[in-house]
């Protein structure tokens, strides 16, 4: 069994601002990880359920409210990696390692990686050559976790964001973040 997780990284090092902005989108329980560089990563029960509508709601709203780029990542059983980039309440770029994965009878084309607006990902990864990003996403690792780890390095996202999911945080797998892990939303008085 592979990894199952989803999270969003927000292009701000102001964790307090992220926390206050979550009140405009979050109706569930979640966690905010520590800021690393210019990014702060969040996950929640709704995000980790891997419902794209919920992930989009978070990504669009946070990008608008914070006037910042937001990157969502969803890893489904290490077979599918889905990445989206949001700005100004819009989903402006997306990547899916296997868009036909959930289809009953997918075409061969639907089983190949798909990307929309790769130039937006290139802009996000300043200093990384476009061909390096294109190669990574068109020839991904067979293990989605490994592709995510490479994207984290290219985009300079928090290192802990690879694997950072609500369920894994609740199970204690991110206890190494200690007091740098902040809860938000309903049930934020739960002990983890």
C-alpha cells in the first residue's frame, strides 16, 4: 500500500496570516506546518479526503484572500500525483500523472501524464530550467512520492510537505514538527 495524502502550500512565511485566512474557507479540522523559506503548508480532513472540489475551494480562496500563489498536491496510493497552482482565485496550472486512473475503461492517452500551463510551474520554480520540469512531469517516477519530493525541491516548498497529510499528522507521523504544528478549524482543541 502506498501513500495517501493531500496538502496545500501557500506562498507566505506568515503562518499567523495563513491561520487567520483559513477562517474564510475551513469548516473542518486541520493543521498548519511551520513556514520554511517563503512557504507554509496546510492539510485538513477535507483536503486529505482527496475531493478535488474541496481542494479547489481551499486553493482558490487562499490564493485570493492572501494574494499569494497556492500549490495543491494530492498523492493517491503512490500511483497518481495531482498538482495544481492557484492565483487570484483561479486554478491556473495543473498536472496529473495519470488522469485516467479512476476511469473504468481509460484510453491509453488518459493513462499518460497531463499538464496544463507548464509555463506557470516554470515561473514558480525560478532558476529551474523548463526542460527539467517538463522531464520530471512527463517522465515521472513510478512512485508518486518521489516525484512530489523532486517538485518540492524545484519549487522550494517546505521539505516536510512531502507526505504531509491530515491522517498522517493525526497518527503522529509528524510529531517531529512539535510546537511548530498548529491546529485550526472545528475540533482544534483535540489532542494529537
